[in-house]
């Protein structure tokens, strides 16, 4: 049985940050790091997709342990977990594509169906998909499962659009940025807040991946040639700086929300 909390209690113990401009900035940066760091570890260091996935999955389990044991939202724990989810989600899709020869069409459809099923079960059990009421272990488990699937889906959809369909990194960046802007417009004009959030969350994954590939890939492949090392270090530095600022400056807990 889900415990009953007052509005003030929910605001105090909610495990998810407020959805502000800083939230979206760090989310996109984390997504970019997930793309470039996964490529660097698997290809440049030479660990390969399987070993990289195992190592990053282990680190993710450790981070999730800290996240679940925390009694409230802790910026460094939360965003470390997001970065690791980004890497693991990327590796899952890359493993299916590169090692198992699963087409991007099939993986995009499969992850889309998995996300829809996750949301359906989450709503059937909790009667809400709102991120403003992540106040129980069960809701947090649904939340992180959905986050993982969105990263895998976003990776597959992004690769499908920019590579398989030949859109390219620059046009992919513009296209996904435009799609996110449309979600913002719909939200301003009264679209369901929860639906708008999850749509934007999914779209920021291919947006960040396109940005990461544009910066890191060589010029012959349509990138700027900065490499995965400098791109990853640069974005990680900004993430760390923003998270440190949030930690010491203080971030108000996410206000309770009743939308389904």
C-alpha cells in the first residue's frame, strides 16, 4: 500500500529535481557524455561493447544503490546516476546493433514498445506518471526503469535518423531541437505537463547524441573533429560545475503535482 503524504511531506522527500532550465541543460550534457564516453571506452580504449556494458552496468548498480538509499534528492548522486544510465542505455543499443545485427528500425520499435509498457504498468499501479511525486521506492523504481528505456530508445531513434536515414549530425541536431521546441509550445498552450515532460526527455537523448557526434566525429564523417576525449572532458567539466553549484547553492525540492 502506498503511504499517504501531505503536500509538504512530498515536497521534502521527493527524489527528483525541479524541472528548470538547469535540469534540461545538465540532461542534454549528460546525454552527450553518454554518447562520447561510451564510444571512447569501447573503441578508443579498446574494451569493446560487451566489457564496457558490464563495467558501466556495475557502476550504475552502485550509483542506483546510493540513489535509492538516499532519503531525499541529492544532486551529485542523482546526476551521476543519470550519466551512467546514459552510458548504459547507449551501450545496450550499440550492442544490439553492432554485435547482434539488430536493425535500428527493429530496436527503435522494440524500445518504444518497452517504454509504452513501462508507462502502462507504472500508471496501472500508481495511477500517476508525475515526476513530482517520486516519494516511494516503487515509484522510484518505475522512474529509473523508464529513464533507462528512454536513453536506449533515444539512442536507437537518433542513430536511425542521423545514420540509417542519412539525415546527418547537423540536420539531426536541428530536427530534434525543433521537435523539442514544438513540445515546449504545446506545453505552453495547455498540453498535459507529464506527457510533455516525457516527450521532451526522450527527444533530448537523440539531440545530445547528435551534438556529441557532431563535436567528436572526424570531419570526413560530418563532425568537427574534436574527438571523444576532449568532448567528454569538456561536457563533464560543465556538468560537475553545475552540480557543485546546485549542491552548495541549494535547490528547492520539486513541488508536488497532481497531474497524471
